[in-house]
């Protein structure tokens, strides 16, 4: 049976109308890309400066492709697509190398410490990870791994700070090596501040126990509270015995600022003795503190004297401290001792900080340790205050030593006396 022409036209019209509606429903607006399936994997297509880009989502789930498309379209709109493409092939070790380069170019004195942390700990644990996938979960895993090896929380925080610095430097590159910096939540509430210090009698005992080349160094450290590195780099051209001052150049200090410190107390006699020895025997050595013709190293040993100098020097310091009855004393505790002495002497804090080299008062206060005798002195001062107040009111302050036969007619609050009649 032949179908009428009019009926064929009607069927064709209805067919076209139905498929056009479906196409209109699935078609995305222009400029918003599309997702499509190829061999069971969903792909995304978007345009960059008029050029079509196709990228696999790597997933058989359509929603994953749609999510990827949104990310790529946002990157195109913000101009960060090149960053994302670069970040895909960037490892954390590439970022950490930026920190190493930064330290070297700025001649940071802690470069050796940084390289030791990078090569021994940080690189092996996180260097292989992709920077784009580094997340707070990786940070938590790092903390757990380091704690399992016995690392202190403060040490872990310093290492994580290096990784965070790496991401910040990567973001500053042109073009940036990362699109964003993950949230670094360091370990909080670390109570690791040392409270070691010595008083004058202990200082005298320590001087007697130390080897000759460490005596004058310890005297100056106890009096001025300078950092060990600053003292070990001190030269005779910076010591003015006539005017009684020591001048540090900005390149020698941690803050980069020049400082002046007074010569007082035992320092004058010890420095004069060292200078006389310098003129008689060691004119070729520019340093104030030295071992023979060699500079004293950071471990208080003879720099350049061989692999055993660090061990020998450490043993010499520890043996002297043990002989003086202070086996746990560190050289840095002399810095705290100097701060305590300045506080006790009433030196204005601003002046004291200029001598010791503290830039912030918060750090300076950590070095000002309250002594037991200071607490007792505070108690005596408060007791004297109570006695004066009680005397002013004509009421003896109860110190557990009330005289027999005392019978007050009225209490300090105006009521009747509650003291017993003896």
C-alpha cells in the first residue's frame, strides 16, 4: 500500500522535530566545551585561543570527565592552564631544589644544615611525589614517619617549613610551577624551650675546669650573651681595649645589623691577657679565640685539624662541665645567663637586646628565666606589703605567730574579732 505524500511529509517533520529537541537538550553552550566517550573512556574537549584541545579524563565515569572539564575551563578563563600542564610533570624534589638555589644565591650560613635535611630526610620521603597531588594527607604521613624514627616535633616543624618554602618559591616563578600551595598545618604547642643557665659561682667553677683555649671565650659569652658564631668570628681589629668596647660588623650577626657591646667585669683582664699572648706568639692569627694557629670551629674544636677535632672538642667541653657539676650545660646556656644577669642588674631591655642581638622582645623574654631565689624574693616583697597594709589598719597580719593574750575588739571587716582569747 502506497502511503500518501502528505502523510510521509508529516512523519518526516515529526522525526526531525523530535531529534532536534534531543540535540538541543544535550548540546552545551558555545565556549563551554564538551565531553564524549572513546573506547570506554570519557574525554573532554575545550578551546584555547581558538585551538581545539582534547584530553582524556582517564575515567570510565562521565561525571569525572565533566569535573575535569570544569577545571580546564576555569584554568583557561584565569590564564593558569599553562601552570596546570607544567604542574602535572613537576615533582616535589624540583621545588625543593629552588630552596637550595635560594640559600646558595643569598649565601645563607645555614646552607649546610639545609642540605643535610634535604638529602638525608626530606628528599627520600616526599621528593618523588607529584607537586599537583601533594596534600595535607601527605603532610600527616610525613609527621607520622618522622615520629616513628624518633624525630622531635620541633625538628619535624623545621623540615615542613622547608617544604612550605619550596611551594612558595615555586608559585613565584614565571610561569609558576604550581597552581596553589597546600595547607601546611604544623605541630602546635611544642614546649621545647630550654631553661638552662648558670649563676656566678657556677661560672667561676666552669672557668677553672675548662681547657685554656676555651676559658676567655666562655668569659666573654657569659658576660655579653653573644652567639657562638659571632664570637668565633671575632677579630682583634674589632676589640677596642682602650675604649672598652667590642664592635661586630653586620656581616657577622644573624640579623645583619652591626652591634656594639661593652667590655666589663672579668672580660677586661682576660682579653688583655689574650692580647698580650697574641702579640708575643700569634700575630699571624687574626682571630681573638683560636687553638694554636687554627680557628676554633663551631663544635669548639680546632677547625681544619682533622676528622677527630669535633669529637675531641665535644669531649673537652663535656668533661669540663661534668667536672664543674653541670653535665647537661650547653654553650648556648651562657647566652641565657647573660640575659638573666642584665635583667637582674636593671639594664634597660632595649639596651640589653642591642648587646645580645635579640630583634624581638618575645624571643628575648624566653631567655629571661625566673630563678627560685627571685620567686622567694617576690614572696618577701609581697609579705612586706601585707605587713605595711596591716600596720596601716592597726591590724597585725596573721603570719602564724600571733602573740598570746591578743584580743582584737574588731576585725578588719568591721565585725567582731574572731581571734581566740588566750
